[in-house]
């Protein structure tokens, strides 16, 4: 099955767009999450909201790949990679917004913008080293996107196999009976002749 016929390229493009949009939305959520009430932020020891957010990222990424209706087995793995990309970009984006807005670091020059991005990436890398929470969130997002997209792909492939098997089961006689030349008129079936009566006298004509 070619990549063109399987819809892989279409799935990759739609998945990339969904990953970028999801990263922007989730990064915004990470930044404004600190404004929620304390009891909400620390629900379940502070693990419920991050895990739920990671699940939503994986779900949105998977649904975007569903829209492509691709049947390539490479698509679930690309969905997992896009979910990881969305999570990483959202972490860096949320940290960048915190440095600029909360800390008030000036970004009036390109050098300062690059410095802010570098500091944000360094902060995210440090948080990955000291806490397993981010690794957990990455696993939830990637696992959700992988499993849901895989189920969709397997269902589409099964449907395609059933349709192909049904087409192959059609006999050549059935296809020939349904065939008609381009300009051949439709002809009604001839009525069957009545069987002869063996007990009637032969017709010898008029005397």
C-alpha cells in the first residue's frame, strides 16, 4: 500500500497543525493554572490536573489523525511523536510566558528574546531531571495518541479488506450479466412458449 493511497501524508500534515495548536492551548493553560484555587490545583496531590491535561493533548492529537482517515500503520507512531512535540512546546511556551509576564524580563531585542527562550528551555530540562511528573505527562499524552490512532487505523484497514473481499467474491458471470454495450438498447425478455398439448387433435386446416 503506497503512502499516497494510505493517506499518510495527509495525516502527517493534519497532525502537525494539530500539534502546534494544541501546544499553544496547553501552554496557555499551564501559565494560567496557577490562578486556580489551591484546592483545585492540588487535587489528588497535584497529579490530577496535569494528567488530565496530558490526556486531552493525546486525545486531540488522535482525533486530528482520525480526520485524515489514513490506513498506514506508521500513523499511530507519528501521532505519538506529535503528542510529545505538543507537550514539549507547551512546557517551553508556558515557562517563557512566566519569565516574560510574571518575572517581567524585557524582550525588546532579539538577543533578549533568545535568552528568554534559552532560560525557558533550561528550566524545563531541569524540571525533567528533578521530577518524574513531566515524564508521566509525556507518557500519558503519547500513549493516548498512539492507542487511539492505532485502533482507528486497524478499523479502517479491516473495513478495506472486507470491501476488497466482497469485490473479489463477485463471479465473472455476474459481472457479464450486468454488462451492456454503450449503445445497446435494453431489451425485454422474450416470453416463454407454451408447451404443446399432447391430447389435442392435429390442426389439418379447413376442409
